[in-house]
C-alpha cells in the first residue's frame, strides 16, 4: 500500500473510532444488532450483532473482508442488499427497511430485517443499521 493509501486508510479508521465512541451508548444498550458501514474494510458493529451472526466478537466480525460474500446468503439477496444500499445511501439519501438472509459463520442461515439510514461524518457517507432476526412467515396451501 502506498503512502497516500495508508493515510486514507488511517483516516477511515479514525472516523470509525470516533463514530464508535459517539454511538457507544446505542451499541452497548440496543436490543438489536447495530452496525456502521463505510466499505468492506471499514465497518463496526456491536457485540449483539456479532453474536447473532455467529462471531465471537465485534472485532472478529469487522475483520471479515467482504460484507456481501461473507454475510449475505445467496445471489438474489446479495443483489437486493447491494442495489438497495447504493440506491438509498448514495443516491437518494433515504432510510430503508430490508429483509434478507444472513449466512452465519457456522454456516447456519438466519432471516433478518434491517433498518438502515445514511449519515455523513466528516463529509463521508456511512450506512447506520439496526438488525433483528425475524421468523419467516409460512403460508398454508
């Protein structure tokens, strides 16, 4: 990594540390999983989300290299998560609710619902999400 890329990476880490400090009461006390996402290398979550998704800690969750490939189960959900994220966080700047299937670290799949809002920090757009596990509705034939 060249010097400019290292400085850029360090800036992102500083932003996340500041955001984590500011949001600590929410991360520590929310009944839901919470994460903040800038990009695949720069994301944070609370311990509740990490455990829901099968990780020992928030740090282990944050160290994963690719959000969609690691966490989202199946191509249809990956396309939906990516498309919806880019539409609302980077184009429309609007909140959204989305259901998708998470692939836990142990391989088990769970259905979740997230409520995500875009927010800016130091001129950079982040996604701020609250996530809960949901039961699938079954229909009678």
